[in-house]
C-alpha cells in the first residue's frame, strides 16, 4: 500500500522584494530575479503511512506551519516533491477561511462544497456538525459574532464530520475548553482507528504523546529529529534550553 | 482541467448564490436591485440622448431605446465581471490561505454569476420589446454565441487583472478609469456609423465593437451579425485566454504566499 504523505527533499523559499515595483517586473520578466529568497524550510524528507499520526514540534519560525501548508497543497514547494494520497482536510491558523458575514451554516455549506460533497450529503451532515460543535442557535448567526473558541469548534466539527484520509491540525485543540478538548481527542482517536493519517502541530507538549506515537522536530526549517513522540518531547525540551530563542520570545510578549 | 473543475460545480453554484446574498445583504429591496440599477442607468442615457440632446448626430438607429439597451445590457455584464472580478483573490484571501482548490474557481464564479444576472435582465428586456410591439426574429439566437464571446473576453481579462492585482494594487485604481474609457470607445450609446470615418477606424481595434454591434443588429434590425467582424474578437479571445492562462500557471501555485 502506498504512503499517505510523502515529502521528498522539500524546500520552501518566500520571495522578498525590496520594492513593490519589483514584483511587477518579476511577473513580466521572470529572468529578472528582482528578489532575494528567504528560506523557511530546507531539504525536509519524511513519509507518513496510512493510519499513522505524526506530530511536528519546533519553535516560532521553525517552519511547522509552512510544512503543513505544503502538505495541504495550499502553496507549492520551491524545491522537492510533496504528495498526498486520498482526501485531505486541513485546519490551519485556527480556522478554515470562514467568511465573517456568513452564518456558521453557510460557511459549513461553502467549505463542504469545496470538499466536493454533494448537496444531499451536505444536508445530511449539517445537523451533525451543529450538534458536535455545541453552537446551538448560534450556528445560524454570522461568523463575526463568534468567539475564537466557537470558531474552532465549528471548524473542528466540520473538518472531522466526514472521515478524511489525511487530517492536518495546526494548534486547533489549544483553544477549545476542557470539555470540548476531550471530545475532540475522542473524535481524533475514532478517525485514527478508522485509518486516517494525522499531521499535528501543538505547543502543548503534554498533548503530543497522547495523540501521536511519532514526532518530528523542525529547527530553523530543517528536520532535526524523527522518532518516537516521547523522545521528541524530551529532545525538544533540551533543545529549547540550549537555544534560548523561544525563551526570549516569551519574555518579549509577556 | 475542465474535468477537475466539474467536480467543484456545487461550490461554483453555491458561490453564485452567495454572491447574490452578500450583495443585497441588509438592503430592503433586495434582489429587485438587480433590475432597478440597470433600468435607472438605461433611463439616464435614454433621456440624455433623446430629450436633453435630441439626436442630430446619432443617425438612424430606429428605436433609440431598443438600440441603447441592446448594447448597454451586454456592456453592463462585461464591466460587472471585471469590476467585481478583479479583486476576487484579494477578497477571498482567507479562503485561499486555508484551503487548496483551483484558484480559477473564484473569477469563474464571478463571471458566471454576472452572466446569469444579465441573462435574466436580457430576457426581461426582450419581453418588454415584444410587449411594445418591436418585431423580434429568429436572429436572436445569434445572441447566444455573442454573449459567450463577451463573457469569455471579460473572464480572460479578469483572470489576468485579478492575478496582477495581488502583486500590485494599482490595478484596482486603474480599472474604473479603464472601463470608463473602454465604454466610450465602444459603440454602445451611439452607433459606429455616427462616428467620423477617421475615428470609426479605431473602434475596429476594440474587440467589443464587433460583438456589441452584432447584438444590436440581431435585436434592433433583425439581421445576422456581420460574421467577418467577429473573426477579430474571436482571435482576440483566443490570445487573451492563452495569455491569462500563462499568467495563471505561473502565479496560482504560490498565490497563497502573496496574500
């Protein structure tokens, strides 16, 4: 059986232009090279088997979110190859790109349509999603009236309503309350048992071994560790002590 | 490409409905604006060119109101596609940053939505013509390929403009003026024959002239379009589609990085 996710020597550079004018020059004349590359991911290779769950650890700017975006197909890698087998659902940057003016129901319909679900299937899913999200009548109110927790509850309920072959979750579980977190974990286990592969980013070190057996550590865009989740958590803890980058960040924000 | 887009048909259809909802959200008259807005505009041009400046220069166009609508309604479709479509990637930045889907669906939805709205308007207009006793004929079927041609021209322009707009918001500044200029360079409120011959030649460089001229002939004078005048717009469309496809292929895979 083929792997669910494969990354082969993946690198991603964001183009940095010193002047907006240069973007246009670049667009019209690709050979101009009016930019310099900022590499956020370098030469990352790993693969995930069907039904396997893998967590990604790393400090701010380590490239975790970029890897998730590349696997989700939202942006193309600058180098290397990314391939995914089967239906993929991604919850990135705390949401699914919901529209603020539309109600929860309308947003669910829109995203479900984007997943290629038929109108009859969507009608069937709506009550289930409403129930799981515990939004009640708020489900019919515009998204701009939602708290971030409600937003996440809706996104999670939608993302897991139909079992995807590959599920990508970025930080989503940290926002919900204790009760919903438990419920979400149970739903994730159900999906894992059903054969879903999971790619999971969390800053909650306690959560990682509960969800994943395997974990990767990214550091400044490179893969530093690929092994057991417990090993990754302790390795990451020692790494964070030796490179005080995150610590300074916390001080700056706190 | 077409086959994979077909899989997203319910998203496109839903997008057309959401487009209408968003537009008339919070307005009292709601969807009636779809008719009121163009009807008001038609009334303005009609009054200006029949009552305020009675036509000395327009020449013989028959029923001016019928002539005006035959060109103005398709133009409104064209300009609405570009006006609403050239910001489609910026407006849907959140969706693009969160999901992977063919980005072309966004301008496609805007285009189809405007084409649908104006088809409804066109049917109302033809019904009114029939009611006031204007003779209509089988030549009306020429409208179908002409509307497709016009929609295609608007679509290809929109794709290119919307993509470049992500890199340089200057497009948003230039579009209103550009459309205004194009409007007056297209024989819509005046017939091409009313132009001095020295200027009329330039109108032939405008691919819209032949398309809109063909519509006016089919409706007002019950004639087939001058087919040879459609060769240029068709060729123009083919080139415009190729160009916008080239830009799309280059930009779309990393569009999310720019938003």
